[in-house]
C-alpha cells in the first residue's frame, strides 16, 4: 500500500504560526513533531512508501522532515499551481501500478486512537481489493457546521451533503447515520483512474497528458503550462458523488483536522483560566480567560475562544495591504538551509544565514542592493563574477549590486554568516537566479 500525502493548503486559520511558506502541517506543535510527521508515522504501519504531492516550497520542508524520521522510500510530485484534490490524486495514481492500493490522506490531520485507526484501515484495504472507492466517515461528536457530511446506511453511501447550518447539523447528529467527511480515501490506483475517466474525462485526459509530459523518477515535476490546463475540482465532486463503487467506513478514531485555534486548544494544554497560549517567552495574564494568545517573533494574535475562524479575515486584510506577514516568518526555510531577519529598516536589512553542509545558494544577482557577508562559523566558498575564493570565520566579503555571485558550503559543518543588505530595496523578489540546484525560478 502507498500513502499519497496531500500537502497543499496554507493553513491560514492558524496564522501567525502557520504561513504560506511554512504551513501548519510542518509546524512542530506535538512533542517536537509536526502533523506531517505524525501522518507518516501513523500510516507507515500499513504503507510501504510515501508519495508526497506538494508545491516546490513545501517539497523541501517535507524532504527535511522525512529525513528526520529516517523515512527514505519516498516519491514526490510537485505541482506548480494547485488544481484541487482530483487532479493531485490522479497525477499520483498515474505514477503507480494500476493494482496498487493507495491510502490518500491530508498531511495536516490528527488521529489519536491508533488501534481503532488500524482496524479501519484493515477494513478499507479489504474493500479496496474488491474494487471499491473507500471514504472514511468520522463519527461526529457535536453539531459542526464547518465540515461536509456523508449520509450512510452501513457501508453504503446514500448522499454527500455540503456544510450545513447549525440546525441542520444538529439534525444530522441526532440521526446517527451522518458522518463528517474526513477527506481520506482508499482504493486501487487503476480503479480510481477508470472512474475519473468515466465521470470527469477532461480532468483525466489533461492529467494523463501532464504526467506523460513530465520527467519520471522519484521526483515528478509537472510543468506550469500542463498543470494550468487541468480543470480544478475536488475528488468528491469529480468522482465520489457520482460513482457507484463508493463505500464508507464509519470511523471513531479520535480525529481532528486541527482547522482552527479552537480545535487546536482541544489538543494542547491550556492554562488554569482555559487560555491557549503559544509563545517562546513567558506570558502572564490578569483576568483573562477563555482566550487564545499566539505570540511569534513578528506577530501577536489575541482572540476569544469561539472566534478563531475569523483569523482568515485578518490574513485577507494583511494580504490586501501587501504585507509579508501571511507568507513567511522571520526565519525562512530554504532547500539549502535557513535565513533569519534580525533587523529590517529603511535602506538596510540584516540576516543570519545558515547553509547546510554540501549545499549552495543559487547563482544570482540583485539590482537594488549591495551585500556584506561576515562569516561566523564554518568556511564559505564564495563566487563573485569569475572569482572563486574562501572566506573563513571572522572574515568578510562585499558584493556590489549587479554582481553575479553565489554562496556555498563545501564543509562538513553548517556555515553561518551575517548578511547586511544596503540599498533602496531589500525585498526577497530582488533576486535574479541564473543557475539553481533546486530548479527554482
């Protein structure tokens, strides 16, 4: 069995700990593990390999976190733009043998009852071997209006229902045969593709063309042009609501999509006043209760419990103001390492850059800033124009605006430097990449 792990989504409802370039599935909230890592560990009991579907930025995060787990039997598919779950799953299935049983899971869900989960997966595997398209219906514990529902009779699906209002959700809860739609699935790759071809032929044909036109190894890159031609649609709309092969497994597995801070507060310790506080510093409160306080290096969120779904409205406003706060933390993760913004002011920016051993940044140039590099530890291999030279600890070098340059770590320890940018503009988009080991634009 192969675990297809869907890594899309920005997790905007968990801002400011979740950002576009470091979304919630990779944030280590649970005993120094991320939801992505917990997903891999949970499913590795049944699945022999992981097939990660993500964009290019999240690919490198997944790569690092899988390496931490010692999980090496992995495949990756990189989407230049998201087209929803039906194309993502189709592209992954096209890369697998037709008779391979796949378990499709989001990367950002929490499941705490492992024993019950394993029983559910065992049953799903049996149904999938019989050519069923299996979906997992979560036994609801309250009248939730933020999920879609599946109406069932035993393992037979009667109907899919959109997110209800509270009165309807209450009726569903009382009826006892309505389940939350978990977004998890199990089936043979070939059976899903045949149903997709029948019910959504345009998605099937364009996905097939995009896959066949891509580079095929353990890292599959779909081109922007091919991906943009695939219609957007979810697996529910494209296939599951139409197919006659769908089965549901009622699942009481202590599941949460951790889709808001209210949901997260049910999974993490709260203080004596029922406040969820996440911060890397000591936070003391006076006469504050039933609240959510999320403190990061560059943003502070305070809200009442029950109102955390409105965080999306803050993110929307910040985006309209062209703020970088929804996109990236002060520490940015890159395939070569990390950078941390120490100070950002008019006319200059100061960063701490850590380059992993054996890695190098792109060969690049900037138009609007000069850069000073000071090596703190490790040894830097620096390229400026035609010159290649070494810079040791407590030494520095200077790159003029317009110079073609590169920073490389050929050593066996991390390279740490301070970068001082001086110029009229110091934004991250003032980078012209000429060569890049990671095939970024």
